[in-house]
């Protein structure tokens, strides 16, 4: 019986080390994404106070609003895992914190990609013709999806 108890303790210790490592990886990934969403959100908050903003058309105003809201949602989603971790601190709920935090990170990255594309759409719509706008946004959307999700999903499916 003492051997079985030791094996359980070893498994528990290994499991805790694995969970701690996963938690640190999640927090480090969040640290990478946060500056981008903070800068974009800060920029978007200043746009309506610029003189030319009163000249935007209805389409540009809608794009701005959607971009602002998705940037705010991205910030909320990317901050949420840290807040949830702090609320649940020392409650022995690390597997759930990691699972929920991972989902929030992925949805937050999707919202950030939408917001970044929206910002590019808004700027290119003001400066260029419709063809340039379309090509630019389609190429950037493809780039974000491929780099942030596509490679990982293809690899995951092929395993």
C-alpha cells in the first residue's frame, strides 16, 4: 500500500507541474497579445475626436463602431483569464482556469483579428479605391487566419 500512495503522490506532483507549466504558457501568450489590443483600442478611442471624423460616411461610421466594439471585446477576453485566475486563486481549480482561459484567449484573438482588419478597412476606405480596399482586407484577413489559427488547426486535424 505505501508504494501505491507514493505513485499517487508522484502523479499528483507531475500533474501539478504540468498544470503550472500550462498556466505559465497561457499567461505568457496573453502577454504577447495584450499590447496589440491595447494600442489599437487606445487609437480607436481617439479617432472620433479628430476633425476629419465628422466627414466619414455611414459605411465608415459602421466599420468604426464594429471595430471599436470588437477591440473592446478582445481586450475583455484577453484580460479575463488573469482576472478569473485571481478570483479563483488557491481554489484548486487550475484545470478549469486553463481550459476557460485558453478558450477566452482564442476568442480574444479572433476579436482582435476582426478589429485589426476593421481598422485597416477604415483607413484604406478613406484613402483608396474600393478595389484596393477589398484586396487589402481579404489578404490581411487570410494572413491573420492562416498564421493565428490555420496552421494549428491543420496540424491538429492531421494528427
